[in-house]
C-alpha cells in the first residue's frame, strides 16, 4: 500500500456490537435518521468476524473504510454488526484497528433472545428441530463446529452476556462502552436514544420526538412451550443475577413470563 493511501485512512468512531436479536436493526434505523451519523452502507458489515480479513499479510482496512461516508468534522461514523459481541476474536481485532472506538451494546432477556433466534433460523429453513429439541442439541452442534463458533445454533450460548461483557471490558475501558436494554429501547426510545446520543457526542434533541420503530418484526407461529421455558429459566437464572450485579440493573422481570410478541424489535 502506498503512503498516500495510508494517510487517507480514517478510523470509524463507533460500533454497535450486539447482541443479536436484541433490537439492533431498530437501533440502526434510528441511527440512520440522524444527520450527524454516517453508517456503513451494509445493514451489517461483518468485517471483524470474517477470518478472511485477518490473515497474513496484515489487514489495511481500506476496503472496509471505503464503505462509509466520507469523513468530515461533524460526522460520527459507525456500523452495526451484532455478532461482534459474541465472536471471540472480534474485540481484539476492533481494539487493534482503533483502541479509541466507542462500543454500543444492546442486551435483551436471554430467554426471549434464544426463542427469537430459533424462530429466525426456522424462517430461513436452517433449523429442522423443535425449539426444546434444538436447546438439548445445542452443545453437540456447537462442538461439531470447533474451533469456529456456531452462529446458527447458539441459542443459549449467545445469551451468556456477562462473559461477553468481560471480554469487551478487557480491551476497552467501561466509559468507552455504552450498555443499553432492548426493552427500554422498545418502551421508551426517546430517553434511551438520547442517552446513547450523549455517549456518541451528537445532538440528542433530534431523538426527543422519535417515533418507535416497528419496521423490523418477528412473526411467531406458536408460543414458547413450557419445557423450553423451564429449561431456559434454570439455565439463565444465575447469569441474569450476575448481570444485575455487574450493571447495577434490576432484571427480575427477565425471569418472569417472557413477552415475545409478534411486533418485537429485532
């Protein structure tokens, strides 16, 4: 790469790194409406989870950065790819790319997230198993993919947010990471987005009158069955209590009856 190409590089400012099925599409829709935000042209960039970009020789990132709007002083540039939070190599790659980048994390009740994930795989015809059977088969399926992570059948594994947050914080200081709840984004998008806007350093007034995003919805043919619900409550009870401790949040409602609705934000 020549010196002029090197000098033209401009690292992006923020990345929304997950979690999958936690409202990241709705978040991207909100972000795209703000004039001071410039997003990657793809719905999800899938750059830092793509092994092809990180072999030898060292990545230059030029092709990645070329898909963002041209930098300017009043533009905050970023992307939304929810697998990054889960992908083990992604945080180190992001830190190597730009240790000052700001990260946005959106967390959803992991019980609801798992069911939404399964429904998505069913709709794509990737999943032949019933939900409860898929939960029981997950460990064996994920083991078959080693050393690569299984992106399709990781219904439970993706919901262990505390491990993923610790990995994020091992590379980025906590003030550089903004953690939000997807149920808050759904119920009160104005307040949630204004808090995020202050984190990004943009004009928050444009979020004050935002209308709730309803464009990205999940349509479920049937409710979660009682066996699966009991399995997931037992699986995630300690995890949810650990998140309460880590984030100083009250998450007791996450262990109540799930509210997976046909108009959920993805």
